[in-house]
């Protein structure tokens, strides 16, 4: 069974409604390692060796965070800057991550409709996630379609529950080597907003 | 070794081993245990020790000398200077007023005025040995009562010198054996000017020796790594100073005290302290036993009414005088009562002065033998007086009434208990309160406790290592215990207690320095905080910034260094535990510094903290920039 590393970043989890439940939904899975970055490195003092070893020990890297300013909370960026070293993760000799798969799991305040050319945010989620996609590519990883929970400000308890169950099911698909099924399952959520 | 000496030593040791733990067990304190042991083996009891008891007492007086040396060691000159007002004011007034009151009492009893004055002076002194020992045992020296007591006792030790000079003037009969008590005093016959000069020279000599002479000696001895030689050196120093003082007619205890103060700032302070402390304990024990053995029960039985009346009157007068004088100094009624009652007995110096007086014809022999019994009895009663104060009187006063509170079924329910609210603990406590975390505080400083109580904080006065106090503070419901005590020993004692009775408490402990941190790590504590390391690194960061290093780099360098240093601490603690050999503290510190520097050198990446943003390797890999095309050379027209 493939192993999944959830790189979780939330600077104020104590105030979160959705992310706390999402993490609770998957952390009991025995093929999942949740790495709570803000709990681990409150002073941004990232232990590079520890992080690189974690990456090497897993097959999937899930960047799980709220979608702040069309990107991730600052600690995710710090993590990328420090851990994805040249000569290790990328560059002529940087093959440490080659063949692994990466995806983003994000929550947004805006509704799904806002993330399209005619919406308030003018771009789709996948367009906005291009920096992460290209980061994965440069590190010779495959970038899978994202898992997105929209409208986190108004979401109902039942919807949170459902989102958690879906998150859990999707990670299970990945762990059992059904990445293609995962992509297929995600497709309707990512395209064809017009329909 | 002759069998007789060995046998006698065995008698004393056996008595101590039997009685002292028993006395402690029943909450009577070790001093009373020793006194009881002395009575049991003395002429009045089993009669195992007899006339030689007096010689034993002389030997054992060296214990008092060592004790004052140790007290001096803990008192840096600056602290002593701060205490000058209570020493001169409270101490001076106590001696003068008490001496006058007691002399008046003696006059009323029909004693000649000269003898009355002599008695007043002698009986005004209190027992440094018993009182200081008791205060130390109860960790009370830091309280106002402890400070006042210490000041008074110190002044009394100084006062012995003028009293010795004054007594011969009060002689009513020709001296029986001239200069018997002063037979060690070279200068007894010398003119006053020479004596004064010798006195000043001797004290200056002690100060100079302590300040400049002893350090190289201790360093040399420490380097040899032979612990017993180090101990011998320390004992030699104390013994030498005591002898020198006796030669010039000063109190040996006072000389030892001066030597201690001078060495208080030396790096060997703790080493010396821990090395000679057992000698002090044993000799003091011996001293108390010889006091117990010296009590002449036959004489007491024959003059029971007179002696009982005298003991009662003297202790009442001494207490009353200090109750009057101490109020302003302690500023607290509970503390004042402790101070006054604690000093109500007559001290061991009275034995010396009484025998001096009878030999010099100052007091008639009949009077001195009764006075000696009175002194011994008042000393024997002192532990009981302390008990009376602690158990009966103190509970009647305000917040320090710990026993009363212990009976209180409603214990505190705060999640955090802070033991020690001094300069370290108070920052932690304020931070937690600022974040709405309820904290219960245990502290020793009576003034601080009162202030905090007035601010409405749940504060308990007393020794956190007592089970009942911890229980009252809510230790069974609390989650976290923060230990910010000054002494590592007390911290460790507390840890043991907490682990036994409140195993659920998470313990966070402040360590004074690296050595304490090792102790705590050895004790298996996970959360150990050296009090200086974070602040030193913050200073280091600012220094780097002043030198032009960018702020973020400096800050990350400090974080890296802290992680590295914590790792070094754990690793060196393990190494240290393996190596049981003894090194002197100073030598150990140097070795440790070397080990630390090696450890630093082995970690080459301490400076390279920003690999992620370092683009050296990227630059090397980047394709060469297109070079500017070489322009065609214009045809040369040659």
C-alpha cells in the first residue's frame, strides 16, 4: 500500500471549522502521516533533515491548507524554500522525489462559481495552482488534480461531514494505487462549470 | 588508635544514629535529637561518657566555627553590606538592652552589681549553633525573621570581643588561675595599642589570604584531582583562621565567617561548601550531644526552683526585648514572634565566658555552675520553643498559616502550580495569567506572598516540598507543575515527592545553570530550561546585527545554535553520567567548555543555515549567458 504524507498548514487551527474535521477524517488511516507544520515549526525554524526523510518515506505528498490569497499560508512556502533543495529535489542531480505524486487539498471561502473567467476571481482553481503544479514537475513528480472544499464560510455541518468522508475515500483510492480512478472521480468537480 | 577513643566515638555515633532519626520522625528536629542523645549517654543517663565530655565539647566547638564559615560562604560582601543596618541596629540594641534588663534582674535577685553586669552580658548572647542550624533545616534563612536572626547572631559574635575585654574589669575576687582561659592568647599581656594593631593585622591577613592567597592554592589542589586533599585544604584554611583568631583574642567563629565571606565570590565556593558540610554536621551534632551530656541533673534537682525560675525569666526577658525591637525590622507580627522566640535561649558562648569568668574571679563558682545549668537547659528547650511557635503560634497569623489551610477541604483548582515566584517564576506566571491560565503560586518570601495575596492571587507561603502544602495548592487536579526554585537540591527533592504522590503532573523545571540542568536530565526530567541560554542568544543575535549581519540570518543562526546546544546538553549529560570519576568543579567546567567547543567545531553547518536560499549551486549549474559576439575586426590597413 502506498504511503501518503499530508503536509498540513493552518496558522490558526483552533478557529477552523472545516480543516479540523478534514484532518480528523484522515489522520486515523494507517497509510497516512499528518505532518502539522504550524504545530511542528511555530517559529518557522524548519528541520530540513526531518522533512526530507519524511518525503523519502512516502509515495504521495498532499499539500493540505486553506487557500490564502490564491496560494498557501506562509509556512508552506518556507517549507518549499528550505526543503526542496537544489541538487536534492531538483537540478541536474536532484532526483530524490522523482516518480512520487503530489496534489493540493485546499479549502476556499469563495464558492466554486467564483473561480472561473466570469467569476470574481477570474481564474479557475487549477490555473491558480499552476505554481504548485510546476513545482511538482520541476521535482520530477506527477501533479494530480486538486481536492477542493468550496464555500468554507457558509458550509453546513452535514456538508463538512460529507467532505471529510470524500477526502478519506479519495486518499484510500490513492493508497491502493488507483490514481487514475482518483483523477476520474475528481474530474466532474473541476471542469464544466457551465453545466 | 587507642581502644578507649574508638569506644567513645562509637558511643557518640550510636547515640546519634539512634536518637536523631527518631527525633526527626516525631517532628522534633535534629537539634533536639542530639541533645536527647547527649542526655542519654551522659552522667545523668547511662553514664557512658563522663568527665571528658568537656573536652569533647571543645573539639565540637569547631563545628560552630565551620558553620559560620559556611554561612560566610553564602554571603557575598555586597549582601553583607546590605545587612549592615539590621546587624548594627537590631543586633546592637538587642545585646545592650537585653544585657541591661538581665543585669537589672540579677541585681533584684541580690547579686553584686559587677557580677550582675557580667551575667547580663553573658546571657544576652544566643545560640548561633542551634538557631542557624534550625533555620537552615527549615529553609527559613531568607525570611525576614531569618535575616533578622542572622543579623543579631552576627552582631553577638562580634560583641564577644569587647565582652571578653570588659569582663576582667568586673572582677570582684583575685583571679584564681590568671589567664587560664586566655592561655592561647599571645597578646594577653601586651599593651592595648599592640593588641589592636595585631587584631587589625590578623583580620587584614584573613581577607588578603582569602582574596589572593587561597585561589592559586585551591586551583593547584583541584588540578591534582584528589578530592581528599581538597577537603583537607578547606579544613586547613578554616582551622588555621580559627587558630589565628584565637591567638589574637578574636572569636574563631567570627574569623571563619570573615574568611567565608571573602571566599563567597570565588569559583570554588560550591566545592568547598559541599566538601566540608558533612564535617560541620557531624561536629555540630557532637557539640549538641556534649551540651546534652553536660547538663548536671543532680544540681538541677537540688536547685530546681531557682533554676526553673531563672530559665523562665531569662527566656521571657530575651523574647520580650526582641518582640519590642524586632517589630520595625520584620514589619510583620508573625515573623517578629518567630524572631524573638528563636533567639530566646542563651548561647554556647556563655559556656566559654562563664568558665573564663569563674577562673578570673568575676563570678563565684557557685553562681557559674548554676548559670551553666541554666544555659544548657535554655538550649535544650529551644527546639521545643521552635515547635511551639511553629505548631501553636504561627497558625494564628495570616497567610503563612499553612497547617490551617491544609485542613481546608477546598483545594485550589488551577491547572498550573508555580513553585517559586522570584525573578524567573514571576515572568512565567505573568505570561500564563495574561493568557487566562489559572495559576497557583507557592513561595517562600513572606513579603511577596502578602503582596500577591492582596492582589487576589492564590498564593501559599511555605516549602513546596511538603506534601500537605502541594495538596492544598491543588496538585491532585493540576496538570502542570512549574519549578522555579533557587536550589537544585530542593527541586530534586520536590520532583521525587511529586512523582510519588502526584504522578500525573507534567513537570517543567528551570535550571540555574548547565550543572543543574545535568542533574535534572539525570533525574529523567524532559522539560529543562536553563535560565540564561535564551537571553544570551538574544544578545548574540543583536551583536551580529550590530556587526551588519541581516536580522533574519542572525535570528535563524541563533535558532540553529540553540537546537545544537540543547543536543550538546543531552549528549554531554549522558557522557557525564557514565564517567563517575571526580573532578573539581572548576576543572569540570573547563573540560566541559572544551567538550562544547569541540562539539561546535564538529557541526560545520552551524553557520550555513540558509541552504534553501543559497544559490551557489544553482549558479554553477546555470547555462553560461550568451557571450557578446566578437565584432569583426576592421581590416587593418598596413
